[in-house]
C-alpha cells in the first residue's frame, strides 16, 4: 500500500487534492542512553577502552505509520514525552529513523523550536538575516521580505535593539515571522502558536490559515492546546508512549484524548475495557448492568450470597448490587436496559455511601445554571447534586450555548468511566503513601478499614502499607472489628502491661480462645506476625464471631484463609513463616468483616 502511495505522489497526473505529501511507514526511533553520566570526552574514551561504556535503549517511537495528503490540515496530539516532537523532527529531516521510512514530497518549512540559531548579542535586524540564512533563504529573499517580517512580528520599534533585551515572546514572534515568510508545500508547526499573547496567537492562526487555504500548503500541526487542534485541524493522529493510539477525524480523536484519564483508569484497573475504544463507542449508551458491573469489579468482585448458580459476571454483579443496596431490587430484571443519566447518578451515589460514608458531603448546586430542572424527589436531587458537586456528572452544552443536565437521556460509556475514575482519584482521600491504584485500595479494603476505624495511619500522615504488622497490632485490629468488647480482666501475659493500648484486646482474645497462652507465658507483642499466626487468629476470630467453638477446627487455618482469599500467600511451609504487611492485614480484615461476617 505504501509503495502505491509513493507512486501516486510522484504521478504528476494525479489530482493535487489526492496526492500524498507525507508517507510515514513503520517508523521506529531508538535512542541509546548512557547508564552513567560522562562529563568529558576523556571519561568517554576511557570507558570505551575499558569496555565499561554501557547504554540502554529508549524506544521513542515504535511502528508509526500514516499518510498526509496534499491540502490536509493534520494534527498530532499526545502527552508530554509521547514522541510527537521526535516524529516531527524525522519528518523535517532533522533525525533519521532507526527503522522504517519517512518520505516528504515537496518543500517543507519546519516551525520547530522557534528561536534556535539566534545570537542574543546581535540586534533583531541582524538575527533576521542570520536565522533566514539558516532556513535556506537568500539575502535577496530576506531583503524583499524584510519589512513584511518585521511588521508581522510587530518589533519595528525595537529592530536595532540586541535580542538579549527582548522577551522570550518577542523572540518567538520574530522566529515565527521568518519561518512563515515563504509558502512551502508542507508546513510543520510544533507549539508555534503558543507564542506571544492571545491576540498574536490569533494572528499566527490567520497566517497559517492563509497558507493552507490560499496557497495550498499542507499543515502538520502539534499543540498541547486541544481546543486549538480542534479549531485548526480536520484530521488527527494520537501518539501515546511512542505508539499510535488513534487516527481519524479531529473531533473523534480529540474527544477520546480528552477522556484518556478516565478510560485508561477503568481499563488499567480491570473495571471496563475502554482504553482503545473508538469515540463512537465511547458515546454509546451504557446499560444498568454495565454500571453495576463496573462498580462490582472496582471492589474486587465480592461474592453475593444470593447470586444464581453459574451466573455470568453481570448477574453476579447485579445480585451483589441489590444485596448492598446499590441497585434497587426492581432493577434485577433490567440489567440490559439503558441507564439514564439520573440512574447513573443514583447508583454512583449509593455505591459511595456504601463504600465510603465519609465522602457523603457536598456543596449545594445552583440549579439556575442549567436550562432544565433538577429532580423534584429529594433523594434523587441529592444524588444529582452530590455527583455534580464532585464533578462526576457533567452538564451537556446545547447548540444555543446553554447547559443542560439532560437527566432523562441515556448515560454514555465515557460518562460512566468519568464518574468511576473521578470517584476514586478525586473524591476519596488517602494517606500520603497510598495511591488509588494500589492493589489494596481499589477493591475497597483500604476504605473499609479506615472508614470503620480498624487500622489507622501514623501521626506523620502515612499508612505504612509495606510495614510489618506486629502481633499486638493484629489482635487490636480484630478487637476493634468486634466492636471493642470489654474483657473481664486485663491479666493475660507477663509482657502485656495493663497500661498498653493493646492490653484490652489481648485479654479479650485470650478469653475467647483467639489467642492461646503458651508455656512461656509471653505474648511477644512487638514481634512481627507471621502468616501462620495471623491465619490462626483469623480462623478462630471468625468461628468466635459466628458463635462456634473457636478451638475445634478441622481445617488448617492457613488453608482456610487461602480458600476464602483473605491472604495473598500460598499455604506452604515456607510462606507460613513470612511476615504480614499492613496492606495484607487490611485485605484480610476487610474481607472477613465485609464479605464473610
């Protein structure tokens, strides 16, 4: 296919509008980065001779292919470090790709790194000629276009002033004016429209539009301003971490790019597969079953007591949602029905109230900001206001510029992704050393123990997820989960003084057979709890809480914990002696309290 494009590009009889000017075919760009800093050529040569010069490969671009036809206004978007500027340098001929080909058929004017090649000690007048010569302009060409360049840059009053006295914006103005003094076949723009104030930016846009519309120039445009890309371009390419992620109309690509934070979060955390979904599918209505399914997956797929046998994930999620009060029982048979925006707000609000009651607060919403009305029902209105206050539900802009809640309209997949991602990343708060993507956070273990006061953080603000749990801490956590019952007596072990914070917990645990007294009459409160010890505490605690004989269990405590998924480690002799972290303890007690008891 690429060979065909190349031939058509060379065919003079081919219609100009169909002629490809840029053909990028399977381009890879690999940079070798030194593993250690070398400060001089001498150090480099010594390392080379000694065979100690090592590099690691960095793949800036991998497998990039696309075609830009004559007259196209083509945008490239992507986050910082995604490879956009590297790709433009390859197209401009500044870099040669490590693999693949890039061919440009026609003259090219690259507006990359404006101001490069200027001498700050020279005047602006001198720099116009200097920079123009670096771009390949003759002195005659500069003479003919000098007034045009100076007037466009709006620096005539300061033309004989040294450039070092100019602001960075004024320098960029001159650079832009010089670079666009000609009418190239291809104009490559990399953040050039960010120069100067907004009035000059509009002036730059008009210059580019003139080149495209009146001179047939093809535009390849890169900007961090998505609004600007949408305003200037017709087609777009999205590059992320060196890979081509999406190509298509500028509206679709920019829509998906804008919502990347939400779609990536739900897919990276196995909630919904939306990362590589087209803009069309992102805008499709979401069903009630999918809404509940996403929330069910976000909390680790907890088992529902009344889930149908051999049920699929949606049925299991709906059973869990109804048992948890997240979904109304009358929705059990409506999993396949499209969810309205109001129902999305209701379910998300109910889920958050179940998972993290402390996040129930919100700021009242000014209903007059919207062209349509808030729900009359107080519960529904609270759900909507709560979602709007936390930016989980965004109003829709209408053709006349007004904003509507559109609560009776279907909720989209991207609206669900936005609500879930912002819920975990913005609404819920965490300790300084805890992130929403941590393995023990998203399934709800962390929120459960902190909401119920089972495990608190340190005074310095951390949670210490990787710190070992001591035996005293473990028993105290079980005691708190049992609602802090008062023991008959505090006498228990010689190394458990009555004044210690864990003394009531240890005494209670001994009275209920959760902790067994050993012959040494020592509890070892400051020793790290092993998996085997914690499993024994957990199995006895559950039996005790269910009213059984805590000391008569036929099943191995470690095997019991593994079967119920409350411990990460396998029930082997080697693993049984491993210590337990606070994050693992968080998972264990959350599952026992939330899902077993």
